C-alpha cells in the first residue's frame, strides 16, 4: 500500500474524526490493551460490546472481558480429550467476544485504517465496499460505522439470515449475489460492476487480496496464541502447528508469525470436502459458512503451507445439533465431557467446529501424543447460526439421544486420515499456480507479482513488516486530531 500522505484529505478526515470523537487504536494496543489510556478503559465499561460507538474500536482485541466491559487475558478454550478422543491438546481462540461476535472486525480494521490515516480513503464522499462470504462484510460495515464511513456489503444470497438482518440494521447497503459459500467469483463480478457504475465513489476492500487482512492476524492473533502457549505448555511439551480454514487466507496468516516464533511448527489449511479446491483442484457448494473457496486467495502464502485437510460438511452440520440441543449436551455429559466446557460449547460456530475436526485429523495423521499441542480458531459462535438449527429441526425433527450417540461416534470421534495431503515443495507450487486463473486472468493482477510471491524471498517478509509503520501513522493521525490530549 502507498504510504504517501495526502495532506489535504488527511486533514479533512481528521476534522471528521474531531466532530465524531474518533480515536484510532494501534496494533500495539490491540495486542496489549494495557497500553490503552486508563480513561478509555473506564469509558468502555459503560459501552455495550456491540454498540455503534467509536470507543469500541479499542475492543478489536482477543482480550475483551464480556463481564466487566474491560479487558483480561486472551479469550480461548481447550477442547477436552473426552470430546476429541485423542490425547493431543487442542486450543482455540474464541471470537465471539469481539464486537459483532466475530474476529473479522480485526481484518477489516487492518484494511481500512491505513487508508484513513494516509488519505487514500475519504469517509465524507466514498463508500467502503466489503466483498465477503459472511463475517467480513459484517465486520467491515461495523468498523466503517465507527470510523464514520458508509458501507456496501456483498455476500452470497444463501448465507444465514442473521447476517442480512444485522447488516441492514446497521445501515449498510447490501447486495446478495447468486449462490452459496463457494460462489466467490460472483462476489468479484459485483465489485467490478459497482466500480464501473460508481467510479471513485466506492473503494473495494477485498479481503482476498488485501494484505491488511493477514497482517492483522500475523500481528495480533499470533501474539494472542503465543501468550496462551507460554502459559499452557510445560517442560517437554511441543507446539506442533496452527490449524485454519483457508477462507480469505487472513486468519492463516497468524501461522506465518508462529513459524517464526516456533521454528519447525506446521501450518495446516482446511477446506470443505464438498469443494476441495486445494486438495483436488475441485469445485462445488458446501455449508461451512465463512470459508469461501473455489480459488486461492492472493494473500495466501502457499509456500508456507504444510498440509491440506478437507472436512465433510455433514460433520459440522451434525455437530451443531450435538453441541447445542439439550439431548446432545446431556449425551456429552454422559461421555464425561466436563460441564464447564459444555456450558461454553456454543463458542464454536460452524467453521470453528470444522477447524477442531481438522486439528483432530492432523493429530491422527502425525500420530501426535499428549505432549503435543495444536492451535486453531473459533472465528464466531452459534449466535450467528440459530436459523440453521431451526432449519435442521424442521427438516429432521427433534434431536434424540440416539442421534446424539451416532453423531458423537461418527462425526466427532470417528474422524480419520482420509482426504488429507501433506505437501512437498512442488505440491505447494501447484497450489500457488492456481492463483493465475483467478487473479491474472480474471482480476487483472500482474503475472510478475504472482511470480514474485513464489521466487522473491523478501516479498512476504516485507508485507509482515508493515504494522510498526502503520502504528506510526496512526499515532500521527491521532496527534493531528488532538483528541488524545484530554487523556494525558
């Protein structure tokens, strides 16, 4: 991204922020909320987690305390062995305590804030366009509202109704494109259409090619994971790898930093078996909402991906009932799953369940034991998918103990090593080369940059160095508005 400051536009934006009392958090503060001024901590205690209030920009953090309104340690859970059926420890960050109930607010801040502080986005005249398969456009519309910007959300028409209802409630313009989770090209087509119709009045913030998306996870998500690992792992324990659905290749960017912190650790990429793009160059529709596919995102560093795992979408769709129906939870208790975990199991949304299943499969593939640990992400919670439960009840009737026993045995502890591939150098190159057909042929990227992603050793490391530079720009912008003066 061009870091040249457009002075006139930055001053206009600063004036808008003075009018709306908008202060921007730094990456450092998102990682460590203790760096946030104490008076802002106090203000937040009187502001709801989902309120459209500019101070909630400071809640773009894995450390929100939903009880006090302040901050505490990292929000995470450990998936008990009584549930997984394996000895390997599996940890997961919990995204439900972000504003909007999903971690995508971080990725959207990472794409929009640098434009605001450099003057390459004008909140007074331009709309931010958020192409998405679900939570990204929700996060984008929310963050844009806090930054006094208008939004356009683009997402497939078959996504859960909760998403559409919420987007309209926050005042975003909404376009529903044909298809389901896998129909990403249709989203891109709508972006081109809007650009042609509206010109400079819209700015496309495409999570699949915006490096601010994985950069946020490289800085903030990886820091949270490292903090948990340092607290949980003892002498002789080993952090083995990071598990993430590929999706927009944002969250998986945390694995880049974790490989630096823990040399030899793995990055395990997950996708739906019904659309095995990375595993088999495949296509199709699936029901694991939030992991759009049928292409390789521009921001995915495939050279650092060690394994591909495809999860049958029937498994997470069955397990949302096991985890959330009374008969299902009663059966889990019978099987010895701790009550404390059952009470918070709704922290796992559909993609979070899929991530956990991926971790189980990876542990079985590598024959990991109790001294090994895998880390993954619960990007959102079942709060986003109550309509899916209602649909399942309507289609299949009440959930019974017998069905719970089947789902537990088949879809939870019955996970195996089918539909997986450990990648060698040329496997990774084959996945990388798939980018050509989407990004060069369709989306007008330069083939020279595509080659640089594979052959230029500095290409990715230069991307990961940007957060400190952005923090300097954010601090300078806040100084320009003068709003922090009253907190000193």
